[in-house]
C-alpha cells in the first residue's frame, strides 16, 4: 500500500536533536514533536537552564521531551551523553544540528578558533553518527540529517574554517549514507541559507540585513520552520529512497 502523502506521523519514533534549544534546532524539535516523536534535545546551556527546561515540560505533563546538557567542547561530554542515550530503547532519528561560527580573515584565525569550530561542527556530528548508527543497525532502521550550510557549496571571505567544517559534513553524509544504506538507514544533509533566527535578529545590523535580503531571489530570509519542515519530510515515512544528498534551502541564493 502506498503511504498517504499527508501522513507524516512519527508516533513511536525517538529523535535525538543536538542544539535543539534555540533557532533552527528549536523549530526542528517543534515539527518533530507535533508529528508525534519522542524527543531527546541537547543544549550547551548551563545545567540549571537545562533543568528549568525539563521542569517546564514536566509541569505541562509533557512526558516525551527530554533535555540533556551537552557542551561538545567539554572532555567528558560524549561519555555522559552516550550513557544517557543508552537508557532509551531506540534512537530512530538523529538530527546533527548543533553548530557554531567565528568569522575572521585567514591570516587572523587563531588555533583556538580553528579547534573550537572543528570540535563542535565536525567532531560532534561524527561521533554522534558513529554512536547512533550502531543502534540503528540493530533496529534495521534509521534516519540521520546533518545540518550543513550554503557555505559548504559556496563561500565568501572570513569563512575559511566554517566552510571547511561544513564541507566536512557533506563528506560525512555521503560516505555514511553509502555504508548505512543496506541497513535501511538514510543519511542526508540540509544546507540552510540566510535564516531569520533570534540570533540573526540580534546580531545583523538592519542595513546589512536589507542588503542580504535583496540578494536572495525570493527577497526574504527563511523562517526556521521552513528549514524544519524539509527535515521533517526527510525523517518521515514519506522518505524511503533519498539518501546521501545535500538539500539546499536558500531561496535561490546559491544560484545567483
């Protein structure tokens, strides 16, 4: 029987979303939760803030959202995270969303900046993919989506290390997709363009915002939910054959 195109039901699926407490990650969490998924959401906030997020959902009697503190620059982070994930019966979906950036000219990039971006943007999704893929193989099912960026396919000045890290995500996506395909595990990347997150609103001066907006053929930034809905499709029962791809969501910007 062919699946119903309107049925993006994730009931009974457990999804891990890194960096899911704000921005695009939060929008992904909302879409997957609305589709019925059980969520494990990591954030790099303080333990007190993570505790408050767990209290908030508990007070609302929402029992299928769990927040876990994971700062991917801390030494014991992965041991603690993987031990926590071991307590869940299945990890059906993994969204490697956590990421960071420090823009600088090539000659001014410090070794600390370089290491910081590689830790968060490359090492974290690699180790997490390595962990969840083992769990998914046992279940003969899995969906993994890695957040890359338009700066993985084009670039500009001051983005040397960031573009390096996001290009690495494409390598991780393509190769793991080939290895995991026989186990009914689909792996894809999504590359957002300019997106109207709270951080963008706070940090981008209005004049620069207007210039960038007018460079996008659609003449606006993406809303976080527009990125999230594509990811929802990729991890849903509607996607049965797309794997190893990088889906660019940029309003046509990379074609200009």
